[in-house]
């Protein structure tokens, strides 16, 4: 098991829709795994990464969380406290896309939340949609000893105009070690509708690897948002029913209007 404070994960995102027509997408991407309490020191130690500032690669607090003016660390711990899972806030790592040349869109940021004992006690799934809204699913980990963490939650937040609200999420997560894998099954009353996954392998966090990431994935974050709209066009051409946007109305839980 790796013990790095930060890491890079190189892999791919795959989506497979089952109904009413088949649709599949596959994109090569990379993510950062960062300790939310050590972002300043990570920035100080690397020339190509910055925290709350411009740069080739960066992470800003404003890119994350559903309430403004909080650091990633403070927001995550407040979410855990609201869910009655304060003990899980001792050590938190976030798996996310960084800003590249100042731009990012994170469809999903995953926070791995550990108790003082070191056990993985909760996972926060922070979801962004293209309407500038954010929502967090905070789910306890009941059996940290298992290789694959299995969690379930009802869909509470509008993400795609091609997926109805009356769905259930089933998460299957292999926490970050030499590999990381996050699978989200979207199910309705007819069964599996969509399966989305991110699977990647660990690389050390270094300026050299950041430069390699830039060469392998140029303008990746721009391609993420472009890819979302391109795939939406293909779904529309397949005559998948288009649903009107249902704004998030939960008081105090909406994020800034520009997640990028």
C-alpha cells in the first residue's frame, strides 16, 4: 500500500448506458490524490503545482465544496459533522482533477475520510453539474476491511438531462493504493441504467510526472467539459428522452455558480 501524501493516478473513465439505447464512452484521464490539510506544503514543494493561485497545475478551494468561503478541509469536515461522522475527519484525501492552465470541471470529487485509528470511515462524493451546481453525498463505510467498499444512496441532485431523478446510486470503490477504482451504478425501477467508472494506476507526485501528464493529456480539463457536451449531442441524436433541468433548492447547500 502506498503512503504518499499526494499522488497522481493515470487511467480512464468509462460510461456504459443500457437503456433505452446503448451508448458507451471511454476517455483517458489522470487525477490527483491530495491531502486536504497539506495543499500549501504541496504547493511549496513543487514548481508546477500551486494552491489557491495560478499556475500550470493548481487546486483552488473555490473549485470544491457546496458552501463558499471555506477551505476544502473545513468544508469536508463540516459535511462529516452534519452527517454525524465527525470521527472520520481526522485525515482526508481528495481525488480530483486539477486546474490545468487555469481551467477545471470536476464531474466528481471523491473524499476518502479516515478516523484517528487510520481506518477509512466515510466517503464524500461531491458531484458537479454543468448548470453551476454542486451536491455532496456523505456515506459511512461499514466494513473498512473489505477490498471493495460498497455503498448505496438515493439520487438527490440533477446531473444529466438524460437521466431521471428517480434513481439509486450504487458505489463500488477500491480505495487509492497502487490502483484506484470508483464505479457508480445508476439504477431505476427497471434495473441498471448506466454504469460509470474511473480506474487508474498510482504514480508518484513530482514535477517530472506533472510535465509528463501535461504532454499525455494536453488541455485535459477543457476536453472533459467538451466531451460532456459532445456525448450529450450523441445521446440527443439517438433520441434519448431529454429532461428539463430541476434546480437544486436545498437551503445552504448550493455552491458557487462557476465551478470551473
